[in-house]
């Protein structure tokens, strides 16, 4: 075989691998979904620090407002989907909220305990396990205003709760719950939003 056919064959093989590895649309539930990009504000309070998509609580304080978050635009109608993956890179504390859907107050809060248990802050229901230091976990929340709020972990539906009407917004990062404390560092990636 001459050099040229080998080069062409190698190029074709690489292209095939690249096409196979291209990311598919990862949102859950049937559409049609339309992607959108809401704006956000960074919230740093107490010992919270935000560096792009890295969120740190640098203290072990078990009181006061300790948070490092992004707070996204308010919505009041339709069905909205959030997707993002988090990786805890250090966890000296426990009971840290990672993802929140807020209404007139904290409507849904997904938090993690040291050891990797993910739970709903209101009610304490275990949502999943395995959110240990170094593991990457994908979170999707689907919120039908006036209908239901559903939470998926790594693509599997794990939790649902009835939703009232009203105005809501998404937040994610690292936030000390009332019974929690830092320190903790959480890195988020792949953050996307859809609506229908």
C-alpha cells in the first residue's frame, strides 16, 4: 500500500471517531425544546467565592449567609429545563446546596452531604447517592410552572413535587444550608437552558 492511501485511510478513521464522539443533545423529556441563554448575577456572601464556574465556601462557619452562586433571570410561565454537571473537588463540610429553584422563597433545593448523598432540603428525601469528591454528576430540572417540578440525576428521574404558579428563578453553585457548613469547592460545567 502506498503512503497516500494510508494517509487517506487514517484521516477517514479519525473523522469517523470525531463524528462518533460529537456531543448529542442531552436534555431529558420529549420536546420540542428551544434553547435560550438567560442572564445571571453572581452572588458572593460571607466566605463564598466565585471564579467563573468554580464555587467555593472557604470557611467552616455554621451560621450566617455563606454562598457562592449564579442567580438567573426570573420566569413565570411555560416549562423550563436546566442542565448542568457538577464535580465536588473538595468537601471539608457537609449539607451544601448545589442547585435551587426559587419562587417567593426556596421552592426546591438540591443539596449534598459529605459522603455523597444528594437530598431535597425541604423534606430531606434522598434523591441519589454517589456525589462523592471527584465524581461528575449531571443534574436536569424540568419545571412546569403551575404543574410540576422534576429532578433528573444522570438522566434518571429521581424526584418530583407539585409546583404552584408564580415567578421563579434558577440558582446553582455552593450555598450553606441552615444545618450545613463549609469548606467546599464545586466546579460546574455544561450549563444549558431550554424552554417550551
